C-alpha cells in the first residue's frame, strides 16, 4: 500500500509538471527580449539591430523620414526618396556610424537621437539628431562631436528611385532592405553641385525630375561617387562615379562644432539650416505639450507624446486616415478619428465630421437588395441605388459623394461624432449635423433591421470584418451600436426641439431584443449572433468586438458587463508575453480576437486595437486591475517588445499567420487615446447632459497620477487615509461634476470641495464600493476625501469546487446582505450574516454575486468559481499494449463508483472508493479490450457519471470483431469532387447582407476562392471491387469508378436533403463512418451536423459534428498551435483524397509554413462505440448549421 501511494505521488508530480511546463516557455519556441526601455520622455535601446523601424513625421503628408535603432536613414516622398549614411574618417581608418561599438538610440518626441562611441575615436562621443522639417517635406540631421577633432565626417546620399512599395515600406509587409542604398535605385540618379548645396534628380524615359535639394555644412567637399564603394566611408570617398552614382559630402571637423545637414523635397535656395532646426523643434514642442500624463509606470508615461505624434501622423486635411505609413488612405469609419477629441484636437474632429457629412448619400430614398453575381452573391452590388448605397450611406471620401465602398463605416463614424458632441457641446454644429444623424438611423433600420425585430445585421461595420458575414442574422455588436445611437439621438432631439419619441422607442426595442434573444443566461455572456435562416441557431462563441461594444454601449447591466469579461477570461485564447528582460512576464498577456476556426484573414488575429478596446471594456466593467494589465500588455508588446519604439502596431508578433504588422496604424492610435483618457483616467465628458464624469481607474497600488488635456485636467493623490483630486475644467460649456471614487475603507469622515463640506452617495457597484460626489459647475475643484475604519476586506472561498460539494463563503469583515445568481447556476443557497453556503447545479465557470456591507460601504462582490466534475480521468494513455488509467476524486467527500470501459465490448471493471482528493491506483485495461479509434471510459457514481475517451488509430481492428459493410449506392446523390462546384442559391436572405459565396466556401472578401477537391486517390483505393481497407483493418465500401456518385450529401441548401436515414438492422459494438464536407469560421464552435444512431427500441444516440473538435473542413487541416488556435481535441484519422495517404497527423506542408490547404482535400473517419446491446435499427446524417455540406462516403459497423 505504501509503495502504491509512493508511486502515485511520484506519478502525480511528474504528470502535473508536464501539464504546467510541457509547453514551451516561449510562444512557438521563439525567445524574445525586451528590446526597448522607457526613459523620461524617451524610449531607448543600446546596440539595437534594426534599421528604418521608426518613422518620423512632419508635415501631415505621406512624406516621412525612416530612422531606427541604427543611425542610417531613408526618405519616403512617397516613393523611395533616397538613403542617407553617415560615417567617420580618422586618418586612414574609417567606419560607418551603424558599425560603431556602442550605439544608444533614443526615440524622443518627434525625433531620433543617438549617442555613439567607437574605439577609433577613443572615449569621445558623437551625438546625432534626426527629425522631419516643420514647414516643408524634408529631413534635418544634427551632428555634435563631443571632445573630438581632426576627423572627417562623411555623409552619403543616393538611391532616390521614387519607387513605391505596396505597403509603403512598412514593417511586416516589406523588408528593411527596400530602404537600402541599392545599385538599382542609384542608377538613374543625377546630381548638381553648387557650393554647399546639391540637387538630386531622377531621369526616366528622357524626363528629368527634381527629387530633393540638400545643404551640407559650409566648407564641405562634395563629390559624386559610386554605390559600389559602400564598403567603408574611406573607400566611398575615393571611388569615382561609374554606373550607380551617389553623392558624398566630406566635412573636416577640427573642434566641437555642431553640424547640420538638410535634405528637402522642394527646390530651396541657401537657407539658415539652424533656423530650420529651431522651427522643427518648436513644432515638436507645440505638439508634445498639448496633452500629457504622469503616472507611476514608466512604460505608460511615454504614451502621451507617442500618441500625439502618431495621432498627428494619421491626420491629413481634411480627415483622419487609416494608417500613418501603410494604408495611408481615407476611410470615414474605424477608430482613428477618436484621436481628435481624446487628444484635444477638437478642431480636427470638427473638420473631419463636417467634411464627411458632405459625403452622405441623400438619394435615392431606398433600393432593392442586389447580391452581386460578379462577387458570387457574397456582397451587394456596389452601385448607387442598391439597398445599402441609398439615402443615409456615408461614402468613403470626405467633402463629396463618392462611389460605394464595401463597408458600413457609418456606425463607428457616428459613434465618434457623438463623442465629439459630448466633448465640445457645440450645439450649432450638433444642429447642423442633425439631418446626418436622422438619415443614418433611417438607413441602418431600413437596411439592417428590415424584419423590424430589433436585432440588426452587421454589414462589415467594424475593423475586423473583412471575412465576417452574418447572412441577415441578428448581431449583438451592431444591435448594441444602434441602441446607443438611438439613445443619444433621443437626447439630442429632445434638446433641439425635435421629435425624440421614435428614437427612445427604438432604443428600448433593441435593448429588449438583445437581452431576450442574444443573452445566453446559463453561459453568462452575449452570443455573437442568431441565424436568420434554417434552425435560427444562436452562435454563442462571441468575438472581442461583441464583448466591448455590448459593454461600452450600456445595453447590458453591470452584472452582464462583468460576466461578459469573464467569458473573455475563459473562452478567448490568452498568449503570455514571455521575454528576457521583462519583469513579471507571467503578468502580461494578449488576446486573440476570437476562438473561431479555420483561420482566414481578420477572423482570429492578435491585434493591438482589439486588445486595447477590450481593456476599455474591463474598465467599464469596474475590473480596474485586470483592465490595466491587459492595456499595459498591449503597450509593452507594441512599443517595447516589438520592432518599432513607441509603436501602435496593427498586429502583434504573436499573430500566427501574419506576424508583427505596420506602424502607427490608425485604429490602435485612436482607441489607445480613448482608452487612456476614458479608461485609465476615467474622464467622460457629456455635453448632451452637461455633466463631466470622472472615474479614476488606476491600479490599486498607485498613489498618484495626473492628466493634462486641453479641455480638462486633474491630479490624483492617495494616502493611507485620504484621497485628494484636483480638477480643472477648460471646456467650451459649463459641466456639472460627477466623481466616482473607489472606496478602500469602510467609512468616510468627511468630503470637502474647495474647503466646503459636501454630501456624497455610496454606490454598490460590482467588485468594489464606490462613492459618488456631485457638484455644480466650477472652474476648479479641490476635492478631499478623508477615510475612516478598516480596509475593505474580500470574502474567502475556494476557487474550485466539485459540483457535489457545498461552497462555503466567509464574508470576512463584511456582512452579507443579498445574493444574486444571474446564470441560474445554483441549486441551494443559505445566507447567514457572515457566511454563505452554496451548491451548484452543473459544471463550468460560474459567477454569483454577493451584496456585502462593511461599515457604511456596500458592493456586489463577484464570486468567481470553477465547478468541476466530482471525479475526472487525469491520466489515460495506451503504452506497452495496455491502457493505463488514473481517476482523481475532485470532491471533499468519499466517493464510490464503478469504472466501466467500452472498447471491443462493454466491460465493468471494478468498484472504487476514493477518499477526498485521492487519486486511484493505476487501472490497467488489457490490449484485447481496446478497439481501433475511440474507446469510452465511464466512472459511474450514484447520482453522477463522468465520461471520457481514449483514441488510438494504430490499434489493429483485425481479430477484434467482424465488419459489416453498408452499401450506400442507392443513397449516393453526388460526386465528392463537386462539393465546391455547385451553385448554392437557396435559401438565402432576401435582404441586403454579406453572405457566403455561391460556391459554398470563402467569404465576402474571398468570393472567388475555389479549392480543388480531387478524390482520385480515394477512388483508386476503392478499385474495382469497391472496398477500401486501411492498414489498421478498418474497411469501407466505396466507388472506384469516377463517373459514378460516391457521397451522400445533406445540407440546409436546397441542393440536397437536410437529412438522410439509412436502415441497418444489425447488432454492433462500434461504428465507423468515412465522411467529408464543408465548414467555415462563421459556423465555428457550434454543431454543424449530426450522426444519429437509432436502436431497435427507437432510442437514439447522437454523434455531434462540431467545428472544430469533431468536424474538419474537406479542403484543409485546422491550424492548431495551442495558443490562438486550439482545437482542444485529437486530430482525426484522415484520408488524403488525391493520394490515398492515411494519417492522424497534420498535413506536412502545413507544418512547414502554416499553409492550411490540403492538395486535393481530405476525408475523415468518424467513429463511436455502441453502448447498448440493442440492435442498430438505422443511422441518419443531418445538417444542423447553415452553409455547410455534410457528406457520408461510407458506413461500417463492427460486431
């Protein structure tokens, strides 16, 4: 007995060591380092390796200077405007600055600064600054040698080809080499030298175009050299012009004087370069001083100026752009324009909104739904008069009505407009924009709630919508956005004397519909959407956009908001930020946008804006610490771990398919500005109700923080027994104040505003008690809160409990007042003054709320609990011919039960008794009882049964039973190769919507996707006798003749029946089905189809075909990395249709480069043990989800 106990202890130690540490410490095994460090108003790196990874902007145009970790620069005009290299000649030795021994690079407001040292100059130091000009498109370089003389400073410039790059040379899209001084870039350059000025020209097709004009220090020697001499500054200085001309400036430095170099896009005469420098730095100071924050976190402290310069870069009169570098184009929606009001550029916001108001269609009043046959019906015809492109639609380009584009950007545009109203209180402008609002709301209702049920479709209405379509369904996030828009419209209408009733009614209707239909009570979160067609399924697996839009719009209550974030905690993949040099790396993580599969662009990505927007939702759910953790994670990843200092990236390094992508992309810039102000600092002005709300959302350990915004500023200070907040308003309207402060202690001694005692309210919010302080308008407030009593205590309870046990909650210092179970998850609750006893009615992640009172403070404390099965199979592995099983008692009670195994036969092994938390002795199941494929494990207790499976396809079926092959010839209704050659036209919604293309695969962006399915290998396996035999002994009847049908298809499409029943009439112990069919990301995490086993007594057993666990797409394998992509189920046995290869491993090409498509496609084997002695009367296959096609190729029973 003692030996057995020792064995189990050792085994458990090893087992849980594997569970905890089995995964690579680093994502995909890639070791990362914290590249950049924060300083005071700077982000720096020592001896970094990257070039052209930090863009510098100056003139709100596409021009930029490319700098980076190393002091080599390039210009983008747009188009390659040339490369700039700097170096030194000391006697007969020379070196480029990029090769120096020590290079410290500092990204500072608006510029890059370098401090470089090298052995060739002893202990001397050279300082370099590079920045963009303020008044024209150009670059200025300042060089200051410190304690150094008798050197020659070399500047080389060339390669001004004006070549444009597909994504403008941005990170992740093009390599840094596009900005090198390449011979092919240099060959068509010509130079004119005039004193200390030279002009660069590009000659093409007999045309000569001026590219730039440059000025170097007086006394410099300027010569034309050749790109072939770039090996060193000395070699380049001595190389004569050949085929690839570059210009070289050589300046003798005999004392510590400052040298300036200027390269400007337009023609210029000799100018005072130092004056240009002063103007450029003055503009930098002007931008960087308009908004500032001070916090206790050095990484967060740099957000003010990095946001300002990125926010300035995405502005180009008269509108905000989609990106500062890549995608530098105009879109009326997405989140970039939040940067205007949240960074204090209210004037830019007004210009942006006013110009796009001119882009709204005012006719026709309506139009018919027109699915575009050229786009395979995936989207509407993009012509004026098609339903979407009618009165109310806002077109893409500002200042004019332009041709239709394929997004509903109205929703986000209007949300930003409402925020502009709330910040500015400009009622003249609000009245001017009222017709725009009216037309927008009419348009949304007409197009996307055409059945008037209060649930709105989403027609590509959010950033991540490029592959997402809802086929006319009722969508949570778009319904929530329309709820908010109607609610705000009713407030505006009331204040400007318009009819507001219809907007109030519509808002209420939407809210009721969403909460009645799309709130999944027992799961505790909103669904993504509900189908309009078919069985009108609810799709429970929501994306991040559903979570944050439902929370920020206020369509749910505070309990729903909290529960929504708990859904993210447990169902959305989390990826830890692991990096050398990152303190507390286990604290930081990023989220993927969904858990949907298979991958396609925009569906499951790791995007900065989505993470930051979700952090804002956590703040609004009063989960301040977790909000800050996620927010800081995104900032660390993008601006310090990533390739570009202080960056606002589109996608993260942790995005498995695309990797790190883009710099200063508008969406993360805009939403980060908003989240910083509205989330972390909790500043929420609302001129529509004349109220300024402030809810400081700082981490619990922060003692101070401050923010300066052109419209409002405040300083926060917290001591052991006091909180002090000094607020200053500078709005154009007079706001009353509403201040919410988290209470850390149980009582309040006093509240003073500007020296006068003030009343307050106690709010019983979730997570913590808050006090609310209201006051009328004052220009400045000095608020002092004096706390009394003990610190707020938190209840004590176990975080994991068995479903058969009772949870004991000790209220600690608080008193229990009430209990709320919004998920209906409890079967028994006993409330006492200081404790609660709770029993749960099912397993899973649960949250109940307890209303607690401590002193004068009350709050709803969430009790987050994982309810587990009373027992579980913690180990189940086949080795040495036997199955080894360990069962663990998860409960606090002694448990007795019977272990049963269903393989080659149903077998009851032994009755076990397990003490609380005990692990059983190892149970051995001999090889002869194991069957090919799925073996079922059962532990049956008096009132509970736990089931699990063990899958092994290597077990030979021979001598384990006889096979009964079912002939399906009379049920076959098509050829497998035709699955994506059909035209799936019906049923489809008769409303304007985005939907799956007519070929049954793809999306509204990939409407011409036609994967080739080639079953020649499968038919060859069948041969003339029509029997496929696998190496493990499983046999299937099939059709070798390629001219004959070989599959039974079922589908909700009217091309096929939605179910087929096949009589069987034999006893069996196992069933094998060879199947193939389609699925897609919009049908992920739900049952796509069913296989039903009907017994002689008419009882049924169902095999669910669920994406991704048990139903895999015919054209590809799921990508499965255990991070953003986690199938959570073993790989099925698949037969590659083209080659006949049989495997339960991932497709080889996929493993090499993450290509998902399988050449020719693949079928899969579905199997199940028969758990009864009853004769199998028949089986049926049934399509459950819309859009998919379920195919049965063969059916075999074992008896």
